[in-house]
C-alpha cells in the first residue's frame, strides 16, 4: 500500500497503479520483461568478466613478483662476484698502476649504454690524463 505525504493510506493510488499495469498493452509488457531479462544477463556477464579479470590480474602479479625475485637474486649473485673480484684485485696494488686500475673501473665505450648520463667529457678528461699525467 502507498502512503501519502500526510501519512494516511491511499488505496486508490495502489488501485490506479494496478489498473495502469493491467491496461498496458501486451507488447509493452513483453518489451519491459525482455529488457529486464537482458539487463540481468548483461549484469551477470559483467560480473563474470570482472571475476576473470581479477583472476588474470592476480596471476600476472604473482608472475611479476616471481620475475622480480629471480632478477633480484641474479643481481645479488653478480654483485657478490663483482665485489669478491674487486677485493682480490685491490690486494694487488703496486705503485704506478693507478691509471690501469682507473681504466678497469671506467667504461670507455661511448655507445655502451644509451640510458646512462652523458659522461663523454669525463671520459675525455680521463683519457687525456692517462696519456699525459699531471706533473707535480
């Protein structure tokens, strides 16, 4: 039953609505039912697709974490090896081999990495100092 704004029951309003639904043509009622069914089907499909996307996202995220962990472990291993090699080389320090040690630590290939900062000026200074050391 419907209530008016003053709080009393209005059975005539409910009767009018029932009459309106009954006086509705069959084609409109059929269309309304089809629309309702179609919307329910679309909602079900969207919920299903959303669930599939969530599952796919979870799998991709797990794979990404696995790749990151593998990459981290490889980086750790290579850093340990590089550190060990550096420590072993540091023990073999002889006077006059300073520039050879600097050259080992520097990458003099200008096209080696495109994403790094431009160090061409520093590279040229080091090369010139290696060829003609400063006189003290």
